[in-house]
């Protein structure tokens, strides 16, 4: 995965675009669907799933546990559609699973693997050892699962499954990542007594992702109750049913492509933008409008028109933190300062995103001031240089956006975008050349 080659970002300048883009499927929806389909009582068909490193790691982990996943391409209305047919099976241990640096894989798979019979070992990229996993491990231990982690409460680890988990009441601190809570809720229908999970700790980040988890659980037939007053969620035990599911496009991955019209002017249409969705990326509509774009919806999808002039923004991104790198890149090119707040949890993502964005934009001549939970960005003339990515896919796409109007930017390790986009450099250049 590591690739130190420098990719010359494509410079366009103030030449307006007029393009339509098909964005690959959502990683968040794809990996949740795989976990739910693996527990169902009948097979599922996942249409137009995301093919990327993160989803391939999730598939490989499920296959190792005994789940059947068949990939096929079907022609529908003269268009080819990728389908994954997921056939559930009794989960087996005696396997080793590689999580790479995928948050959804390292957090969602251990609770499922704890339902297997036998030992399941988890390992990953060096960065995965530093990413928070403690609340999930502690929760599994509270539920009676034996976990070897040498008291580190992080990867690498070994689970000893007995084939069932009693479930019951649980308190968890999900303030560092909403995925801790989603990980337990997604597998709770398969616990003997379901689960009542109560969040206790700092404010919960990325609420849209928890809403996505609840919606998808219900879609597969689970009974979920939300008790907002005391921040708890209950999932009843019960059989899930297989689904025929179209995976929505990944709206967070639309951010760099919408940025083409923000930065260069012109119009970008993202095909198949859902009318209703729990994806955090849907908030790009209001955020980019506030930054000077005009956004409209039609049968063709979502169309953004930009003038090439970008306005600064003062915004709390706590619920949509994954959009921060793209918004920071736009803010660095804006006509007034921006304040991006409520994002301390991004220090625990693929890399410390606040430190990385500050370091890389400032290295190109920018003026970013970093606080514990905020970035203050004052636009300044940028110059050529290398934009480092720290094996973080969203840093890499932010560098590509800056390179649109700053000559001579080279993005280090553009291959890291494979985490959620199968061929970002190919798609990017096909739109611009």
C-alpha cells in the first residue's frame, strides 16, 4: 500500500468545468451491509458495492469466518452492474484477519467474530495499533468474551469465541468514534438477549453514522429503539432477513469532485445523489452553498455551480468531521478566513488530521492555526511543493484540490486513495484532461 512516488497534481487554473461524475459506492454503507448480511437467515444481494481496500479487507475477513461472498457482473439496461451475493453460514474460528488501517473493519468485525467458535486473531497496518479500539474490547469483555491484548486494549489481539454472546446492558464511551457504538449495535440482533447500549462520556461525534447504523439494522429486520434522553440504544434479539440492496454513492467522496466547480468555476453533476440519506456527506449541499456555490437536485443527480470565488466559513464540523480535509482545502483558497470547529476527534483518524492539514497547507505558504479542536484558516498565496498524505486518503484528495489552481503541487502516495476510491487518479484525470 505504501507508495512514496510523487503524483503531479493536475493544474487547471480558472478554466470552468462542465462534467458529470459517477461516484463509487459508500464505504460506510457497503461495510455495514456486509456485516448485517453475514448474520441474516437468507442470502443478500448488494448492488453497486464499493470495491476498495477497506471493503476488500471486510470481505476477506468475512470469508475467513466462513461467510460465502460471490462477486458477479450483471448487465441491466445495457449497463454493467457489479453484485455481491452474500450467503450467511455458521462462523468458524481458527483464522487470522487483516484489518489494514480500516476503522470499520477493526471495529465492526471483532464483535461478529466473537460469535464464531474458536480463536480469531486480528492484526493490521502499523497505524492500526495506534487507533482507538479500547471501548469495543472492553465492551466485549463485559459481555463475557475472552480477548487477549496484553492489557494494551488495542491491536493486535486474539478473540476466543464460544459461538454465542449473552448480550444485555452495557455502558460505552463512544466520544472518540461513533464506530464503537455502531460495532455493537450491528451485531446485537445475534446476541442471545440483544443489547441496551448507553453512551457515557464526551459528546458523540458523527451522529449521522449512528443514524445510518440504526436505519440499516431496521432495513434488515431488526427491532431498534432509541432513548435520546439518556443516550441509549436497545436492539432486540432476532433473525435478520436477507436484502436486495442498492449501495448509495459515497457522498463524502463527492467532496473533491464538487470542489472542481468551486475552485475552477463551472458545473459538476454527481449522478444518483439520493433524495433521502443518512450519509454525512449530504451536508455538502448546505456547506458548499454557504461557501458560494449554487446547488440543485434533478433526475440527473446533484448539480453544483461555482464561480471560482470561494467564501470563507465558520462552521462546527463535529457531526461531519470526515469532510474537514476537503473543506480545509477550499478554505485555503477562499476570499476570507474560515474557522472549522468541533473536530478534535479527527486526531484519531487515519492520521492526526488537524496536525497534518496544518503542516501541509502551511508548507505550501498557507496560514493555518491549529487548536485542540479547531483549524483557523486565513487564505494566503500558495506555491509549489510536495503535499504529504500520511497514508490518509482524504489528505490525498485535498492535495489534488489545491493542485487545481496552484502550479507544481505533487501529492505523495496518491495510491492511498484506494482506501475508498478504486482509481482516484484515473477518474480525476479523465475529468480534467
